[in-house]
């Protein structure tokens, strides 16, 4: 049911993926051409343009050129192996000339922090926190790289009409590749698109509403409107929206209502699902609770849900409610009975339905449930930070970018 | 650069008998532009008249010239549009945020000096600049206005437009231009020409009104209410207490005209023109007003009329207070000695009842084609007399109805300049977006989100990944970076105050710098350094270092039971300062243990058993979880 361990972390061909290559940590000359190690992966200069090499994201150093070996941000060392990469342990250190970019008297230095530099013919390339710059007679010139994302670690995505809203540690942007407008600088926790609107939950608990059709942003919508204007999650429940918070949740439908049950006092609501008058609330410390017709039921390590930290919920009739947990894997609640579900990962971050199949986003990849088996989706086994759908495609945002997975691509992946 | 920038905008043409165009002159030389022709087209719709006025001035200048145009508006009227001709091109004005219009105008105009002050002296007086005027071509301006007909005995008269032939910066008394004036009526009785003006017969009712649906879904109503005329021979006792003809912006510059006004009133006139021709010019080169305190039949009142306007004296009961209970946001304006124009809205057209002087008058407004005319007449009065919570509300209201205000301006841009106009518009929008974003960020910071209040600094992910914050006090820093073990350098930004020390933002330099960084999901357990390096305003470099820990070790512990005083307690011994220790039974009930001493956690359990099994869950601050399974004590 589950593929082999991560000795091979392969970036399979080619669902579309948006990455940010703006942070350039290292250069090396590989087979006569400059190669850059960036937050989005490796880039290679072919004499006319920078093109991405198939590689993991988050590359910090290029340890050797032949064989090509790289070190990632988590200090893992990988060696190129055909089209893929193999994790190895190595003390290989690279010795290459590292000219000091600052020693070139070219007037003002390039913007950002200069991480590295390398000669390329008669010019010098500088890798910075804001891109690749090439020295010219007139000063530094920014090189065009295939950056499609305004942020290196997206946490949220929504497609509204022809525009896309993305959010990450550096804030929220709206637009499309190469044409982004920043609408907020606050770190984004979650984005939910509903019709032509989008709701942004920030890391500091504030919630903004974005109406792209009117090009308006409504900041901090709950400030002054509810007792505890601090949000941890948002979900669509029928025709209304539910916002989880500290010790309770708010629902915005025809009216704005708040509920703060004493059973979750002091806890944080991590996920919400609902149908008619029933609400399932997933928390950090109290497990799963169901509020229905004035009655409360709870599931936690005492009665079958081994992890109190519920990260995600997905209502999937007729199978019931799927419950994702932080370290305890996947569960299914049918009626009042909860049971574990065999799953390739124990560290679930998101759940979604796609073509009526369950998709699990986790700290170690994204997986599609196919009957009783699972397929790993081609997202490089990276941490899933959000799940969404655009048309018939599944959108998986990861620590390194946004992956657009078609149904055909998903069918071609391994079980 | 061919722009017509018009301040709170555009005065309307004439319809009140007041002078519409007060002066048109060359801004550099102050010489007047000479009027060549005035073509007026009026359309009567019930008690309302729409007017389009084309003013053509001779332009003797062969090089680029700027003209200044001053207008007055009638009290009850509204401007519905403005345009000018650049050569043969008809260029309509766009109503927009005044700051945006000025940004575009001043950014593009290459005159190298302040294009002038845009002021709204009152809701009825406006100032406009037209630049440049094509050399060798006439200056042509078109105004579109709305107003009410003026009751005149048994008729409703169209106020006659009056435009001086030449009035420059140094105001000169010019003859009025000859009008080419055509009038037609729609949904109104036939118009007749008599003497030197047009009129329609009064229908005989006290109330004449029209209703029109606007795009916001409301139906706006506008009309005229007239009281019966005074019985034959009855007069009112009008005494002038104090009257001054003075500069509007400098009241000290003026003249006492009490005796002159009293003389005019005593001669039987019920109105006085506020004009230099009547009182002389006590404040040359300044716009003036007539301000009068007077009593009618013993009741004291005060009135003010701008230069070239007409002040009418009326008694307290000439027009009783008008009420129309079902007409929402009712606004009224006197339009005659015994007539009031009124405006308001209803959800849909219907029978209404006007109440005045103890009498009731039923009427049903005549429906006219959907449009914005009546909404604009009402909005004009709302802007003149309504209460708004701020300039933003005024701007939004003004733009919604397309009516000028002190928050808006009209900008007319010929097609040849549209590309530049759009670029500047985009630039302005970016600036505004950035300004709004800064305001939001500051407002959020002031709410103290950083882990205080409801958040409590929760770590979102168990086992790694997250967005920790850095907050450092660095008074006097110009820049600051945070450097991490994996080589990344994250720039820090000021989180309060105006910005870095020595920056151009002004204000108090920020003392607190901050930023967010991520901990990779797979980062191994260990201690990791973070170094902050700041460049100070005095050129020195300040360094600070601390560490963060990645903890992936779940807590372990041991659970025991105790019976004390007839009660059962569960006690768990583990590491101190755990985030939470809780025990769950088979029915899902939860009890949270308290740390009674370092590493010792305790809670009282019910004496009766709840099933067989208990599960104790221990969670540390990093979210690592340890479990102990035990049985209920016997």
C-alpha cells in the first residue's frame, strides 16, 4: 500500500509547478556552465537563459560538480543519480574559486544580501537574497530567472477568476506569475477561496477578506465584531463560513454567531466540518468533538482517537468523516464509532476530496486514496502546506512551491 | 499636456438667476477671455430642467495658455457633467478622488510651478483650471446642469442663463453675452417664450414632483411645493438690522450697506442683488458676499448670499416647514418667496403626503425614465447639508452619485494623453495601496498580536515547521539582518515608529525590529544559533546571538493513583513545565492535570469507575506527545 522509504526522492515529470528562485545561496560550474543553488532548486545558465534543473527545493550548497552533489537546507546531502537524486552521507567539500563580489568596484552593490559569486566569462555573477545579478559596464543587472511565485514558502492558495491569491511567510500577493502585487506583509496561515472572495487567516490570528472583482481588501474583519477576534482556521460549512479560534468558533452566514463551549476552553480549534445543524470541531488538545442538537460527543485517546491534535477534517459521505491528526495518522468516524485508517503517513496536515477521492496532505508528501491503496502524488515528498482545486486539477502547495496535479498525472504515479 | 483640472467642481450653468460663470481669464496675464457665444439647450421634465451650455471664448494666444474659470451653482441645482474641447476633440471630465486627480495633474503638467489652489468656497462656488489651451483655437467649455424651475405667479420660469462677455482677474463689469437658447419639454406642459425668458404654466396643485429610479434600486423624488400666495394687500414688515457687503474670505474687507438694503426693501422689492453694481466694490479682486441680519414681522433671521446672487426676504410663515413622512432623507431648498424645492427617495414610486402649515397635500410623483438626474439633485443637497463620518465617506458618496464635493475633482484628459494618464493612475493606485497597507500593518501592530492576547504563541505544527518570530530592540539601527545556521539571511524590518534611524520617513525612528523565519519540517533535534547583525546610525555594527531548540523527544512519565480523604487522585510524574497533561476515559471524558510541584501533575477523579481503561497524554511545549495507558484503580 505504500511506497518504499525515501532513499529516492524523485521529482517525477512534470506536473506544472510554480517555484520561487529568488534566494540564491551558492554557485558552481557544472559541465562548463554556471549552476545556481536556490530556494526553489537548481538553475543552470545555458548561455542565453536560466533554466531549472530537476532537483529538490531548498538547495543551500553545491558540494561537487561531478558527480553533482548538493546539500539541502535540512543538511541532507544528495547525489544526482540519472534523473533522480540519492541521499548520501558525504564529507565532500568543494574547492572552487569564490571571488568576492564586493571586490568588484561597480558602484552600488546589488540589492539584498550577497550570498555567493562566481565568474562567468568576463562578468561576475552574484547570488543574493533577491535574485541573481550579473556585472556589466554600467553596474549590476538583474538576471531573469523562472520565478513563478512571489514567496518561497506558500501556505495558502486560491484561484479567483483569472487571478491567483497566494500567501506565505512574507505576506499575501495577488496576480499571476511574473505579475504579482503584494496586498499584505503579514505571514499567512491559510487562504480559503469562496466564489469571487477569498479569506486570509494570518499567523497573528487576524482575518482579511479579499474581493478581487471589486479589487478591495477588508482588513481585520473580526476586530470589534466578536468577543475573541483571533482565528486559527477557516472552513466552508454549507452556505456559511466557520472560523476556528481560541476556545470556540465563529460562523458567518446570514448572521455572525459565536460559540465558546466550556469543553474546549483554553484550546485551539484546528479544523471544522459540518452538515445541517451538526458541527465537528477538531482541536489541539481535546481531540475531536461533535456538537449536534444540543448534545456533545468527544473522541480522544480514551476512546479510539490516539492523537488529541486534530489537524484536518473531511466530510466524505457515505464513508463518513475523515479525521487527520498531527502524529497519529488518519481516522474515520462513522456515527459514533471512530477507527484508524491505513495511511502512508502519520503526520497529516490537510485533507480534501478530489474527484470523490480522499487526498491526504502530510509533512512528508501528498497521497491519493484509491480504494484501499494509496498513490503518492508528484510533489517531491515535501511538506504539504495547503490543498485546493482549480478546475479539474488538484493544487498542492508545499514548502517549496505550488504543484498543479492533473488527474492523469495522479493516475500515473506509483502505488 | 492637456488637462482640465477642476476643483470641487464645476459650477453649473445658471439656472437660478444667479450668475453662472463669474470670470474667465488668462492665469498668467489675468486678462479676460472674451466670450464669443453662448449656446444653451434646456429640457424641461416636470418641475426639473436639464441644461447643456456651450461657452465659446476667443483665444488670442498662439502659444500654450492656461485659463482660470470661476463658477457659481444655484442653491438647489446640481452639476451632472463637464467637458471641454481640445481642438476638435470632445474631452469629458472624469470625477475622481481629488488627491488622485491632483497627483496625475501635477505629475504630468510641465509648467514647473504649482498649478494653483483648488478651493471650494462654498457648496455653490467652484474654481477651475484649464491647461493648456490649444494655441490659435477657441476655448470651448460645455457644462451640464440640473435645477428646478422657479415659481413665478401662475408660471414656472426657466432661470435665464447669464454669462459676462469679459471678466478677468481684476473683476470688470461686463455686459452679458447674447444667448442662443433653445428649450423643449418632456413630460411637461408646452414651453412658451415671453419677454426674454421661457416658462411653463403652473399646473395649479401645490405640489409638482417627478420620480426616477436610479441604479442603486431606489426611486428618487424631486419636486416643488408652493404655498398659496398672500391675500391681496397684505404685506410684511421687514426691518434690516445689519447688512454688510464683504469679501467672503476676509470679512474685515467690506462695507456697511444697512441703509441701502433697507431702502431697497422699503421700495417694495422682496429681494436684493448682491452685486458691485448695487453696492460698489469694497474689496477689489476678491469674491464677496452680502450678509444680512433682519427681522420679518418681528422674527429675526440671518442670511448670506454670494456675489451676484439674489437674497430674498421672507417671513417665517411664507413657506411653512415642509414634511413628507414617507420620503426618506428629505432635503429642502427655498426657490422662491413661497416655494420650496424638495428631494428624497422611496423604495418605489407611490402616493405621498406633504404636510405644511397644518395642511396635507396628497400627490403622486410623475414617473420619468430611469436615470441619475433626481439622485444627483438629492445627493448635491446631502453633500451640502448632510453629516458624514469622514472624508472617505464623502468621497465614496460623491463618486457613487457622480456629484462633485470637496473630496473630488474632475479631470479631463484628451486621448493623446491617455497613455500617460493611465500610467500615472496606476502609479497613484500603487501608492494608495501601499499607504493603506502601511496603515493596516501599523494598526495590527498596535493591537499587540505578537503572541499575546488570544494567540498565546501557539506552535502550529507538531514536530517541526512553523513561522517563529524575531523581535529585537535596536534603537538607532539603520538596518538589521538575522543569520541562520543553514546560511539564510533574513532582513529584519522596523515594527514600530517611522522607520530606520536617519531614514526619510520622518517621525520617531523605530526601536523594535522583527521578522519571521521558518524551521524546516525535517530539521533534526538540536540547538541552533540565530545571529542578528545591525548597522547602527553611527556606523558601528551591533551583534546579538541566541539559540532555539528543536525538540523531537516525547515526554515520558509514570502514573500512580492516590486515595485521600475519600477522593481518588491520579498523579503523573514527568518532566517539569509540560504544556499539558490530561487523562481520558473510554467515554471520551477528559480531566486536565495541574502541576502541583515541578514535574508532578495531579487531578481528582470521580470515585466511580468510568470503564476499564485510562489514557494519560503528556505534551511538551514543542508538541511532542507521550502516552501512558493504565486501568482505573480498584
